[in-house]
C-alpha cells in the first residue's frame, strides 16, 4: 500500500478526502490517504503552501510532491525540498481562467462600464467600440493558462501576441520572446494580460517604462501574480490616462489592505484572487493519474524546473 499525505489547510480536507480517495481507487491504486503519517512512510505529498508541512527533509522516501496550485513560488525555494515537484495543471482551473480573462477582456473592449455606471437618461449612440480585429491584445506568459486564454481570444477575432522567456509556437498567436520581443509585444498593445509565473526575473515586468510602450488608453488585466506589476508605475499611468483602466485579481499583499489605493481608484477594479481556482474533483483526478504514472515507472507530468522557478 502506498501512503499519500494531504498537506493543506483543514477545510480543504473535507473537499478532497472522498474525491481523492475515489480517484486513487479509479486508477487501481492501493493507497492510504491521510493527514498524518510517519514521514519515512510517505510515498507522495499533496501540498498547498498553507498546509502543515513546511520541512520536507524528513520525507526521505517520498517520490513526488504535488502542488494544488498552479503557482509554485511559495515552495520552489524551500531548501528542504529535494523531492521532485509537480505543479497543478487542472482542466477546470484552465477553463475558469479562460472564462474570467475573456469576460474582463470583453468588458473593457466593449466599454461595458460606461453603460452599467452611466444610466443618466442621455441617449448616446455615436460611441461604439471597434471590432475585435482592431484591438491588439498582448498576453505576457504562454504557459498552460496563457496559451489557453490567448487562443480563446484569438478565436473571437482579436489579434493576439504572446510573450514568453523562451520562444514558443502557438497556433493563432504571434509568439515573441526575449527582451526585444517584450518591447515589440507591448508596443501599441491596447489590452495587456499578465499570466507569467512569479520569479525574481518576472518581478515588475510591467513597470513605468513598459507601460509607456502601450497604446494610449490601454487596459491592464492581471490574474497572474501581484509582483508582476510595479504598483507605483501603474497608478501613475492610470492617473495620466496612459492606462484607461485596470482589472487586478492578485496583489503583493493579500488580502489587499483596506487602505490600499487600488480600492479607491476610480479606474481600478479589484477582484479578490478569484480569477480561477483549483477544483477538487478534477484536481483529484490529476493527482491520482500522476501517482499512477510514477508507480508504473513513468515520469510525472508537469514537473517544475526549480532553476527556472516554474
């Protein structure tokens, strides 16, 4: 029998206990799912950063640590982590992100706020949005989430440019990389969506200089990680009109403090880190399938390159 340790906050145990047990059985695995165990007996760890396990050194026989989150910035630098680490790639998480990004992209593209907030009895039918084909969108980050969002927007007719640290090829998306590619991706973009991983190299990717490259009156959408944006630079660009509006789902400090200027800024929409989340049912299947792969002698899926940070 293999032992699977579930290390996440207690309320998640109620969500995952039965679903993960069923998923392990469906893979034909003789597995014991538990919240407590002798570290030497643990074969696999299902991990969230807010769980009880922080020191991984005693888990000398653990074959794989599987994160429940798409991001791994809160574990990848853990010096006690010597086991292979897999990030969560969950079809439902991806679908949720596509829906959130598409919804807010269309909201800004169609200027829906002007109508929702502007019910003043004045009939204005001379202002209408451009077609999607005339609204260039740039996505920073072409991982699982960025690629899916980019292809969804391209399918709606937006000309989509994607930027990543290493060169990629994605159908329907103009793919750029490197420093020169970043400048080209941002220049005259009208909507920028941030879905990069959080690493020392990606911090403040969207700073004052980068924001100055955008088309005047551009929109910024960040469902990725808070530190990707230089907050002072974004606030200044909003105040000057270089950025018309920003929708932000992630922040350097969460929950966002009540006195943070983003809350009161008239051009900013704050959403409380809800762009997408891991769903217990589909995530349990992903975890069980990855364990089955390792038990069959195969390489685990979605392994993290710790040197790259994702």
